[in-house]
């Protein structure tokens, strides 16, 4: 996607989120600053209730923060706690989402689930179909293309969901515990895949995860606690090196050697 957001990087400043009021008030975010470079993959860690999903939802323009601002690719998308763009079309064009559960449409086949993401973005059906098949192949589930979600294993469903998140060549991928339903090998493959896509496509990726085993697939890890980012570590020197185009660390994951970004 070559247009105004080609340089997308996220810069979030002073994000706060208060749910409810009075007795039921919850301070979910207490002033979070976050910046994400192009092609960077970061992990968001932290205990239950720390505010990870809230932060992801706000960066994904699904929820409005109580205060704070966000720019993406230099464009202001949230100012003083208010959306300043048409969030639905912005999300559809520039963002890919993956959740803990695959959330596939049950009455569409695997390939149709991926295809429809492109069709609602005005891609002609034949182009969308072709790319959907390529993506399923890329994720190693093309042999299940004509299966309905109920006929797929949890891991296969999740890989279809990852294919769907890549469909529109997003500038930013947001994933909330995407590997929770996968075994450790598949989980690792999904993380490696995100890294490969990020580095090849210069896509920013933020993944909420509890899986400490896969952290070296990330460039940075942010640790959240009680609505704040408590600390930040460079997770992988290799991942960091491979941020440079053609760097030595960017060899990509298993089963992802060829195929569409
Ligand atoms: N819609 C809501 N209404 C009220 N409170 C909410 C709402 N969503 C989240 N919260 C509260 O905000 C805090 C942060 O929740 P959030 O879902 O962001 O945590 P999390 O870090 O994603 O946790 P987990 O690891 O369990 O998914 C929690 O205390 C939660 O109870
Ligand atoms: Mg959560």
C-alpha cells in the first residue's frame, strides 16, 4: 500500500483510560507513552488487568481514550482523547487484527473468510480470491481452504485469522494473545511470521502475549503493570539487527520461505 500512511509509525502520548465512574471507576491506563517504528515488532507483557488489551484497543482505534493523543504515519488520529479520523475506514485500510480466538465467520469457508476482508475494501473478487489462496498457502493451511471453521483445528483457524489480518497489507498489525490457542511450535511460527512480515513490509506489529518462550522473536518487549508501561527491554539483538534491511537476522520463520507478504 503506497499512500499517505506509507511511513506509518505509531506515536502515542499520555494515554489514559478510565472505565465507569464513581464506585465502579477503573483506571485502566494511567498515562502511557508508546512509539513504534516502521518494521518494528513489539511484545506487550504484564499481569491480568494491567491494561494491555485496553491499550491495544485504543491504538487500534476501537476504543477512545479518556485523554491522550496518537499519531500514525505523521497523521493525528486521536487528539485530546477524541478520534480525528473516520476510524472504521482507517482501520479497514491500514490495520490488521488478530485475537485470542480466531473469530472466523462460521458460514464462510477458510478462503472466503480471508477473501471477504479484501472485498469489503473494494478489491475485485477474483483478485481477492487469488491473494486469499496465496496467503493460506503462506500460512500452511491451503489444503483446508474449502473447509468451514468448524472443520478446522484451533491452530488452523488461528492461521486463517492471521492470513486475514495480512489480507489488506496493513501498516499496523495488532494481535491480542494470538498464540494462546496454539501449541508452542505453532505459536512460535506465528510470532516468526509476524516478524518476517514486519521486517519485509515495514509493518508495525504489537502483540500482547503471555508466552515468554517466544520473546526473542520481538525487537522490544514492553512490560505493563497497573495501567503503566513499567519497563522496556530490547528483546533480541538478532531481531534488532534484522531491522536493517537485509540484515543477518532476517531469515524468516519455518514454512514461510516463499509467498506473498
Ligand atoms: N469495558 C470495561 N469496563 C470496565 N472496566 C474494564 C473494561 N474493560 C477492562 N476493564 C478493566 O480495566 C483494567 C484493564 O483491563 P484489560 O482488559 O486492559 O487488561 P489486560 O492487561 O488485557 O488483562 P488480561 O491479561 O487479563 O487480558 C482491568 O481492571 C479491567 O477490569
Ligand atoms: Mg487482555
